[in-house]
C-alpha cells in the first residue's frame, strides 16, 4: 500500500509540468513532422516515378534506394523525438521523487541536452534500442487502435493466408523483446547518472537480474489496463453520441452527424492514447527502476537541476515565450487538422486515402436538383463535393441546369438556347419537385461559385454542350478563373472534345472524363486528368490501372448500401450519389472495426 501511495505522489507532484510538456511537445512534433514527412514522401514518389501506390507496385517502391534512405532518415528522426520525450518524462518523475518542483522550461533544457548526448558515436546505439523497444511499450496503444479502426482487407487477407509467417515474426519479436528487456533501464542510467551507453547497459543487466519475469508481467498488466481504460473512454463517448442522436433524431441529417461524431470520438480517443502512451510506460519503468535500486541498495541519482531564473522579468519572458509557442502550435495544429479534414493531406496510397462523397446535383433526393436549396442541404449533410451541370443561355450566360429542355424541372417546354437568362430566372425550378419548394430559381454558375467559396466546398462542374453555344468552354473557364476557383473544382464532360478545348484554353484546370462504359486503357486519354465511370463498369483492374497512372476514379450514381460498399471495397476515390447521408455513413462504418459497429448496434437496442 505504501508503494502505491508513493507511486501516486511521484506521478502527481509535477503533474502540471508533465502534462504541459507533453501537450506542447506532441503538438509541436505533429505540426513540424507531419507536413515535412508528407512533402518528403511525395518528393520521393515523384523522383522514383511513382504517382500512386497500389498493391501492384508497393513492394518495388519499398525496395527503391530512395525509399530506403527516406526510411532510415525517418527512423533516425523518430528515435530522436522519442529520446527527447523519454528524457523529459524520466527527468520530471525523478524530480518528483526528490520532491523538487520543475518548470516546462527546465524540462525542455534538460531533455534537449540529454538528447544531444545520444547522437555521440559511443551512445548512438541508444537510438537503436529505443526503436526496438518502443513497440513493446505501446502494445496497449496498438491494441486500442486495432480494436476500433478497420484493418484494410488486403492486410487481413495476407494474415489469413500467411499465418505461419505471421506467427514466426511474432515469435521472433517476442524473443527479441525478451533478449532486449535486460537493457530496459539503460536509458534511466544514461539519463539520470550520465553514463555512456555501454556502462548504462551493463548496469541495467545487473539491476534486472532475477527480476525480469516480474517486470515483464507488470508492464504487460499496465498495457492491458491502459487498453481497458481506453475502451471504457471510447464506449462512454459513443454512448454519449447515441444519446444526443436520439434527442435530436427529428433532424433529417442526424445519421451522418452521428456517424461522423462517433468517428470523431474515436479519433480524439486514439490521439489521447498516443499522447500518453510514452509517459505511462516510462512512468512505470521509473517506478520499477527505483524499487530495484532500493532493493539492491544502490545509491539513488542526485544530479544538478538547472535553476529557474529568479528575476521576475526573466520568468515573465520565459512564460510569455511558452505561451506564444503554445498559441502558435495550436494554430498550426488546427491548420493541420483542417487540411486533413479537407483531404489536402491525403497520401496517394490505396486503402489509406480518404474516400470522398459528391452530392449529385446537390442533395437531389430531398430537394429540387441543381438549386441553391439542394446545394445548401448538401453542405449540411456533410458532402465533400457538389456535382452540378451547366448550360449556356441565348444571351451567353452560364447557368446551372442538367436537361437542355426545361420541361421536366420547371414545366416549361423550352430549350436552353431559346431563352435569355432573365427569362430563365423567372422559371420555377422547385414546383415540379414539390409545392413545398415553389419559387426556387435556376442559379448562375457565378452564384454557385460564390456559395461554394463561402461554405468551403468543392465543385464538380459538368459541361453539357448542346451545339448551339458560343465559346462555351471559354466562358465557363472565365467564370471559374474570375472567381479564383481553379483549385477548388474539377470540370467534367461526357464529350472528350469538350475536355480537349478546356485544356487547350487553360492547362491548370483539372478535367474529368465522364463515361457510361469504360473498356481498355483509358489512361491514354491525355486530356482527362481523372475519370468518372458508371458504377457497373468499375472493376478492380480499372481502379488499379488508373491509380498506377497517378489519376483518380469517381463512381456514379450510387444510391444503395450494397453498391456503395462495393465501391468502398474497390477503393474508388470519389462516390457520386443522391443519398449523401447513406454514403457518408457507409464510409464512416468502413473505417471502424467490427467491435465498434457491434457496440453501436448493441447500445442502440438499449
């Protein structure tokens, strides 16, 4: 009981400093290294001649010399990041043991100096030891992630068909971990008693002698408790989401809100698990380290702690610098999260790239198609893109409409080239859908671009030439460029000649060829940057070939669960649908494991 109280006091004595450092350090590492790694990875892909990684080419990419160099650089940087994190945790806990208060400033200085010692030639093996031991210290983290996030089907298939290889690798890892476990206290000796790696490893072996089975069992138990706490937290979050979902069930788009909220809870929970994994693991190792030293009557570490500035002006400057850095890091992290949610950080790797949803003619299942009401609803339902069709009026205006004739949607039997836009504007685009939407108007493309910019949503603009237009492609592109929307839209057409005209007029516009039937090597169509294919024609081979060419494939128009799930399994890049809610819900479900889905179904029955 005394040991438990002592452990609790040690952990909580400098808890503000420990949490403050961990939050600041983990956010700073994310803000710096995530974009850096993404940029370097994309650069290596381009230099290696790979535009998109698929199951067919990922092995050859992995053994490419530039990829191997990138891997070793990343491993080195990752081990340095871990070394500084571990140094800080060990330092703060040791100061707590000695009942000495320390600041974030003192922790950063100590951790940085200790990490600099690691890169010396005689100590560089410490980095190798950290890399090999980190998986053991994160069993709880990996288990948490594996039980909530869906594992890609090709990985599951590989595990099922190569069980002997998997078991052999697992056995080898267990044996290696047991062998390396003798050196588990090396970093403590290295950090607290400032020994070099060789001497620290020797002292670690002596300290753990006859204790290693108990220590392994204790740390495994901690990882199991870590996973249990994570699961309880995740279950509580999911339950809370479902309760609110039931309360607000009268909202028409609550299903997608519920699905995205559940995924958000899982994402936040996983982030917390990753953030606290290292402190928890090395906090427990520190507890064992002191206990063994006391049992074997070794002297306790007693190193000099850098004094905190005594002058008020110096303390204020340090506090201001910490506050400023924290604000900058939070802004950077928010920017990172925004870009991630906007799919700007997606990597071109099958099964890892986030699938997007396009609202076909807006939320056309519930609202009159190609109207501002349908576009507003698509935003509220969580669509990533809005698909719309454009025509040219008699007076040259670019307006939003699918059919050449207005009969189906407005009841007026006239063609687009027969009316000026002032006449078109007077037509009722909602009355034929429902009297509830009487008065909806046919908008200009410019109006929709302004709406999209205000709501931060991207557009799939399909050109529908009828043969009566004048400079149709040029006028459409001029409107897009005038609004500065080139990077937030794609221009599509079922006529390849139209895409050729677009590219010849403006190379920067991304073009998409819309096809009802696709056969053969469609990548030869050079004026098409991407392809939009009717869902029945999409095959695994087609998706792979398009991805290998560095292009994307959209599937249309998919409105039932089975068809949507088939496109998810085929790993298309974009699903075009009238039912945004269902598509988003299927995608969110595909990201979560069977455990979470069964949990959600169970809680809904309560």
